[in-house]
């Protein structure tokens, strides 16, 4: 692969490598991420593309009490669906994540706008995760059962009629960063005339 640079000398390979290096991390060190870094990541996230500049996202930065309540709700939700053993495992995993951030999307009665806004929120989450990765932190985007449970909305004071939870972003400093691979580009591209 040829490394290309733009006219101003910035290295496009560095951008591509940052994107490739970002991973969903499940194991974190017990080292907190500063509020300043998270707010800077949110600032970068909000520059995601969004049709008609709707800015449909909202970020809920959870503190220790909210996280503890979220861990217990995770235990309850999983227990109701899968039993005690998995509930205890999922709660312990959730409790080991140093920071929690919930990203929501404004709801719209217009189906096309809702789809566009949801896509924009997904882009914002990717921006946030790339920013954290560039800063040496890591994250995990979850859309698990707790994020769809009305009790989680209630816990956070989110009006489900006005906002949709797009993801629960767990963040911290990585203990282990997993390896991954992707399909060859030729297998996912169809060139049209």
C-alpha cells in the first residue's frame, strides 16, 4: 500500500491507522478518565454530519451513583432474561467499566428525518470513540438489553417519547486491546460504470 500525503503534508496513513486501531474494549484499567477529556471528546463528537444541522444528539455523562444504579439494573434485566449466573457476570463486567456515557437521539414523527438523525448520532459516537482512542483511552459501544429497558430511561430521567437511546458508551484506559481483521476491500466493493 502506498502512503499518501495531502498537499499540506498531513499523513493520510495516520488517519487510516487511527480508524483501524480503534476497538471496542471490554477490559479496562481502574484508572479514571478525566471529565475534561470526555467533554473534549463530546465537543469533537458533535461535529458529525447531520442533515439540516438538526444536532439530534444528547450526551448523559453518568456519575458514580448513576453507574452503580445502572450496574444493578443490568443485573436485574439480565436475571429476568437469562438467570442469576449470567446476571452476576454481566453486573461484574459492567461494574468494572470506569466511565459511562449514554448517547440519545431526538425522536421525530418524520420517518426519514428519524433515520437521518439516528445515522448522525451513530457518526457522533464514532467521532467520540476515535477521539478517545487518539487520546489513549478506549471505549465500548453497547446497545444491549438495558439500553432498551424503560427502567434505564427512568433511571436517567430520559423521556422515551422524545429521545431514543442510541448507545451506552463505556470508557476507560484499556487493559487489553483486542485484535481484529476485516474482509478484503475487493470483496466489499462493486465498481459501477
